[in-house]
């Protein structure tokens, strides 16, 4: 009988499988088992199951289920459920799991199929942990990160994919598709995209506002989210901490109006980031009460609240209060819970394992041999060859050559905040030694070793070998226990690693120090110090975790307790025991080849909560590279980092440079395969690498068009362009053809190009397809725009034909004059090549678009739909409304171009002001143009207290550029010229 039941159950696998909730076919003749409640019956459509479940919940139960940690409802047999398992490039925070390359490294592969495989492997391991503890290890994963990498100084650069929205959308879709699985109904995990929207700064992120105008919003920031959601790869979304145009992102009308109503299907939910709901009150100061804040969030589309860790009381109290005050209704909770439970049902938690193919995954999949192999493959394919003059690479594994392996990144692999715990590590030194044998390899970190003597005690700082004894300035001699590796991480930040035990010095809760950490780590990094040189040549030492200077007690015990270096701070003299650079130079001189490993520690200088100030290498690393090269010109530079560096000196002098993001547990094996030619590098950059931070606008400038950000608009010469990456072989592009020279509306252009491997090695080429207009467009459009790409593998002399498709809609820009996407009629260049700057073949195609009509300001016009501006920012019109424009500087202005005026004599505008002011209207130029009128703006007692005012303007006809010049603290919402 049991066998028959299982056969019948298995036959149901191909039945109720549609997202729309199709019921089981009537042909199934098996008698349905008895269920206590209809929602338990997998034969019913999902909508009926969800509705039945929610109808049985009490109001108190509904309130309790709005928190991240949804409690069990034992009387209904509903188990506990938790949102939010971190799975950015492996399962994080739950124990040892396969660690793949960082997200930005995965993107460097430009390989959607591979990234989907990685996502699928991570999804398997999520299920493995879920099998161990379903309540604690949920299958709702907070990944991938879809935020665009518009500025390389962003602390969380490692978490994103690219500066390009098309590429980011493709990578996000691939990874999320792997996470969700291929079953038509059941979900392996519930991928949730982070962080919506305009989030690319860490400084003041909890309350800062990203000013984003309509073109930047529609053409850039929304695009990658739309791709992953509309393709049903992701089923959840997390709003960002920041505001968008002065409205907290968690309250953005875009959540409902765009995400849920335009992109998502029936099964989709929105979950807040940690502590973000209470942040509406505590950080943004947007509302005075949590009841108002939570009510607005629910109305905006938030379905689940992540706050106060496992304590749900703030959430429950706020929602109960909002219900009592009538700010929300029980129906609002029903809708939110419908969104959540529709996905919980699709995870299979309410159904027999025989139906759910993912319910049978156990912890045996975690770090399986298959996943280890995939981790190595992903690491290999992510490595980018930036430079290879004189064909220094690859090394000959069989040659009888000595290799000097040098640098602080040669024998270590770093985890980051969202990585898993590596089950094992293959460092570059490991990988190289396995290739050559130990006898051919010499190694040094190249790190300074120093001792520190207290002026107060006259003794040296010492660390115990067990890491349990606090640091004291109590040693009379400078020996091993008194020696520390002093590592320079840039921006005047250093770490101290005790030679006594190889562990890092870390600040304790009582202010003392222990050498007890394997690596810098934690939400607050306690292992970093600043050394401030004093007039007498000694140093005051400050710990960055509490911002206090080190003091020494009478017994020599060190404590971070002094507020200022000039008062109670202890002074230390430094004695260099060993110069890391000198040792590195000696090894380099005695070797045939040298490899210098530099990079960043993911916990220092660029991480969540901390942006970079600059993009230079740390000074000690830069000096190490220069010294080694001077000692041995046959030097390879290997950079391992979460973000781009300005490698100007190295690019000019070092013959070969390799780059990878932090590559996970197999990073060293992968790199060694590349170094010795076992694999041919095929990774490509997904960001522009700049020569200086001076090429970047202010960190808070979110206008990529006017700020000339990314390869689309940057008009300088980059260090390495978007899409750049070299190979050990060479590729020829020829026979570019297009299916038509006249692309009509509704048509599709097929672009074909032949790629031939003209070298002697098998290798991968990433064929990139760009477009650009070749006519005077109505507004500034990208110099180049990525429309397609394909990574292909070619054997020597092999040729493959790569095909791309292009629709007219792919060329659309956001027309602010009509608030819609439009395609301009004209000649467009079709270009294919190996990077955005290495274009090999081009064609021109005429596109049958439209001519954008001249602007008509005689209809009501939103101020944010300007064509150009200076000194203004976007702001919210009201708490429940859209956007407006506020001036930030004297003589700020907005302009509306190619306006057809027909003799209008009046102007009506909706304005607000604190203190009053004036808006002057000019034609042609904001200062030198013809002034045709002005609006005297009264004090409206607040920037959201709007008043409609009118003024007369000089009657004018013809086509003009119209400027509104602001004076005073003024906001403009809408305006209209009238007869």
C-alpha cells in the first residue's frame, strides 16, 4: 500500500505546477487523503490555499507574522519561518560552506550559464542548511545585490556586478535563476534582490538622499531590477536604507506602482532591510511615531519587517497601534501575508517531499566535491589579464626557473562580510608550489616587522603565545614575543600581528588588547590602528574601533582610553626588526621570475558602512611593487581586490598584471592554473578603472549623465576600460553583417560576426556588442551602450559565428517631454569588439524611429522633467506624492530645451518656500539670456506647503531654451505657460 501511495504522489509532480496555481488534473483517480484544512491540500490552486490559511488566522496571529521571524501557529500546523539567509557568493554565517568568488568576480566571467550554475549550487547548500534546522535556516535568500557600481569608492563594491545596467540585469537574472531552480512551480529558494534603489554610498546611508531625476531613474537605476523581476528569476525585493529624492526608499511609491504592478507576477513580496523600519523614525526622522512609519511602509508595499533581530515587539506594537488608529486595516495585513504565504507554499514546506524536488536535499550537498570543482572553475573564469607585455605570461611550468613569491596576499585568502566560512583554503602560494615543487619557490610577505617601546615604562610591548594575556609594555628585551607585523592598508590604517602566535591584535570590550584574531573581522573592526607621529619622533597609537588612543598603566597594561594624543595617550618608539621590502628585494634578485601579490582586505578600507577615500594602492604595497621590479624586471603583479585601483605606475612599468576579486576557497589553485598556462584568462572588467580619484565627481552625485560616470559618459582616458581583458591567444573579428540597413518599428536586426582564434592556444573571447547614435540627438545619449555579449571558447584556428539581435526598443531613451520611452529616428552605429575601447568591426543602420516634437510648456509640466540643470536636487512633493525640484545653491537653474512658445502671456506655478524668494524666467541662457518674467515666491512656511501662484511674462513666440533661475530657499513642483 505504501508503494502505491508513493507512486500516486510522484505522479502529482507534473500537476499543480503553474505559478498561477493550476489544480491537479481530473484524470488523477487516486482518492485524496483527508486534510484538516483546505490549505493543506496540494491539489487545490495556490490562491485558494493561501486564502483559506489567512482566513483562519486571528488578528493577533496576523500581526505576529509581519515580523522577519514568523512564529509557528501550532493550532493550524503552520511551522516557523524566517526570511533572510545571506547567499551572495555562497551561504554565509551558518557554518562552513562552499565559498565562490565575490559577486563582482562572478560578473567578471561574463558567463550567464556559469553564474546560474553557481547560483544553483548555492541554492542547494541553502536547502542543505535548511534540512539541518528549518526554522533557523530559511530558504528566503537575500541575494543577489543589484545595485549598480557607478562609483568605485563604494564600500560594498564587491557585492555588485557592474556599472552597466544591462550587464547587471543579465548577471542578476542568471544568479537568481540558479537560486530559484528550474522547477515550474516549486522554488529551491526565494531570491530577494538588494537594495532598491539608488544605493551606492555608505557614508550616512541611513538617512542620506540620492537625487535621481527621471532619465537616470528610468534608463539606469531601475533597469537591472526590472530585468531580474520581469524574467521571474527573483521573487522578492529589499528596499535600501537611503532616501530617494528625500523619501525613504522603504516608503517609495515605486514599490507598488512599478515593482509590484508593472514587473512582478502574483507571487512576490517585499522585505525590509535590518532595522530599516525603525530607521524611518530614528535615522530619517521622517515620522515621529513607529505607528505612522509602519503604516506607510505597509501601504507602500512592504510585506515583512526586519527589525530588532529576533525580538518582534517593536514591529508588533507599531502595527497594532497603526490598526487601532485606523492608519491601516486588517485587509492590508491580509494582502501582505498573501504575498508572503504564496511564496512559502511554493517552497514546498506544506507539501509532501515526494512532490517537492528540493525537499530531499540534505546537508550532504554542502561543500560537495562537485561544488568545489565549480568554485575553482568560477575562480579561473573570473581572472582578468590586464597587461602582458613581452609575453611574460604564462610561465613555463617545465622550465628550470626559480620563482620569488612576494607580498601580503600571496599566502592568504580573505573572507568578506557576506561570504561563507571557507572549509579549506588554496592560497596562491599553495597553487604555485603544487605546480613547481617547493624547491623552486621562495616566499616572503614583504611586511615590516617592528617592536614598540613605551616611553612611560621604558619596556617593550609584548604578546603572550596563547593569545589570552593582554598586551603589556613590560618586556626588557626585543625578542619574538615583542615583534609585530605592521601591515599598511592605506588611508593611514594598520594592523598588528603578533609574531608570538601569528594572531592579530584586537581591542577587547574592557579597552585592553589581546592578540587573538586570525583576521580582522566583525561588524565593527577592532583590529585596525592609526599611528600619529609626535614632534619627538615617537608615536601615539589610536584604535579605530573606539577612536581612543592607547595608554599604558604603571604595570604596563595597554588600554585604549585616551581621548587626545596630547594628554593621557602613551608614546611609543618604534624599532624596525626586519624590513619586509629589503627581504623581498633579495628574493627577487636571486630568482628568475617574481610575482608580487597586493590588494585589499575586505574588512578594511571599503566595506559595508565605509566608503573609500581614494583609489590608490596602500603606500607600503606600492613601494613593495616598485622595489621588487627594480630588483627583477621579470615581475608579474597579481592584484586581489574588491574594487578597482589606480595602478598607474604599475601599468607603466610592470610587464604583466593579473587581477581578480577575492576568489573564494579555490582562488590560489585557479590563479596558479592561469599563471602557468593550464587555463587561458578570459575574464573581463565590468567597471571602468580610473587613473585618479580626481576623475570622479562627488560621491553623492547620482547623475551618471551630467557627472560623466561609467563608460557610457566618461570622456577621459581610463586606465582600463569597461570590458577590458587580455588573453594568451589572439582573436580576429571579421565579416560583420546586419540583416537590414533599415530597422523598422516592430522589426528585429540580426547582427553576425565571425571570431577566429589566430593564436596557438585555446582561449575564451568575450564578444561585446555596443550601439551608439550617429546623429544629433535631442538629449545627450551614451557614447556607447552595451546591448549584448557572449563568451565563447575557441581552439587554435577555429572560427565561430556570434549572433546578436536588436529591436528598436533596445535603443529607446526616456523622453521627459512625454514621460515615456522613445526611439529617435536616425543613423546608429553597430559595433562589436573585445572591450568598449577595443572595437573591431562596425556597421551603420538607419532606425525608423520618431522625431521628438518640440516641447509644449503650455500644458502642465513637472519641474523634474527638465533637460538640464545646475545647483538643484530632486525632492519629494509630499509624503504620499511624487517628486519636485529644490534649489541648493545661489543662482541654481533648470532648463527646458527646444520649447515652442506661441505668445503665452502668463505663467502659473506650484511652489513652496521657507523664507520666500524668486524664480526668474530667461530665454537662451540663465544669466545672459532674455528675461521674460519672474515669480515672486512667498514664504509658504515649509517646503511641502505648496501654493499656486501666477505672474505675467513677456509675450514670446518661436523656439527657445527656457531657464528657471532660483533665488532663495525654493522648491518647484509644476508649472504651465498660459495665454
